[in-house]
C-alpha cells in the first residue's frame, strides 16, 4: 500500500472512531453548563459536536458542528500568540510567566517575586496580555483582535453582544484583577478599555469546525491549512503549544498532561481545542462542565482518542508517523 493510501486509511479510521465516540458519549449527561451569566446557563446542554481538521485541511465534522458558541478562555491562547508575534518573548514574559498555578482561572494572584502574572492562561495573565493589543482606541484594538481571528478562521467572526454585555456587567472580579495589574505597574492605565477588549474577545462566536481549524493552524507551525497564510511564526506556535500543554486546562492541566498529553485549551462556553503537532486540530463542543470548568464530554472524547491513537505527545509509536 503506498503512503498516500495509508494516510487515507488512517483518516478514515480516525473518522470512524470519532463517529463511534460521538455516538456513545451523547449518553453522558454529567456536569452543568456555566451559570455565572444567564446567557451561558440558557444553552441547550445536549448539544455535542466533534470536529477535526488535518494539517492538509481535511475535515471530519460530527454532530452540532455548525452551532455557534462563545470562545471564552480559548481566546487567551490566540491573544498570547498575537502578543508574542507583535512584541516578542521578552516583553511578553515581563507580564506573564509560564508557570502552571493549580489554582482556579480567576484567582486574584500574581507572581510576587517576578512581578508578573503566573501564566497567560489564567485571567491575570490573559488581561495583562490583552493590554498589549496595539491601537489608540477600543475600536482600533477590537479591529486588531477580530482581524487576528479572521486569519485563523478564514472569515470575520461575530461577537455575541448579549454575552459581552453580561461579562461586562458581572465582571467585577476581572475588574479587580485589572486594577491590581495597574497598581503593580504591569499594565498601563487604560484598564477599562482593556477589560472591554477582554470581555469582547471572550464573547467571539465560533463553531466547532472553526475551533478545529484554529487547532490545525497552530499544529501546522502557524500556517492556516486551507488559506496557506502564516498566522504566527513557528517559534510562536511552539510557545503556544507549550503553554497549552502546561496551563491550558484550568487547574486540571497536570492531570490532563499526564493522561491525555495533547496541548489543549478549554473555555467555559463548552469548547476544547487540542493540537497534535504536525497532524492537525481536534475540537469538541459540549456545554456541560465539570468542577474545573472543562467540558465533561470534551474530556472524555480526548481521553478516548488519545488512547486509541496514541496521541499523547510523548507516545513513541504514533500511527500518524509510521
Ligand atoms: N469570560 C470568562 C472570565 O474571564 C472566561 C471564562 C473562561 O472561559 O474560563 O471570567
């Protein structure tokens, strides 16, 4: 069998296994949708989608893959890449380190010794990173963020205005974090504008298919598999993957790295995106969350796929690299 046929067989096998996993895990109804704002609590909890996009652009789409949901914390990974690309590692590391915290994502904490946020995936680090988005006004900076998403998605995304307004009116804890960052001189004094931007980036609407495309782009060294556009440089993509592996799954990140071993980022909207370097992106959407804020079905999907295909980054015998 030639190599191309072998790859095709592998993709078929992957599609079949995803279908089986999707069918079986639909029965899993543990967990509850996020409830800190009514817009998230009111989602249909049974929605369930799995999407994958290989680095050659080939998709596998299952279930509610066209349903749009808010990206929430997954946006932190993309903004991190933007900051690295625009300002370089040194500037970024001055604001946020790369140490997993084991604490909740919204903990009000800084690395006091190093005078920065612990990492860019907790809110303190994410807000410090969002502050780095260039522009002279909210509109200009929002445009930079939406243009970034456009490069990943291949189209300009919409923002869920109702979610954004709710994030804004209930975001007192994030406001406290923003002002702590200002007090510590980690960010400048346009705190409210930066928080508006942060609430907006969390409220960007994506589908599970979009999310898999984001994953595939990062897994493809930063090159979009379909448009061929370079979205981030290879070293930036590598930094994004590293931080995703160590800090991407809230305070479950250590267990995730151990059991699943796929660089990934999750959001309280119910999405999880995983990146298999050099292979592709996997995305799952299911709004019922566990106590860490991760999608219950999403975790199970990744556990099963990781086991079935030896997708843990430290597995020596991945079928993708015969
Ligand atoms: N908008 C949420 C917050 O910052 C993001 C939550 C998340 O997905 O972790 O509170």
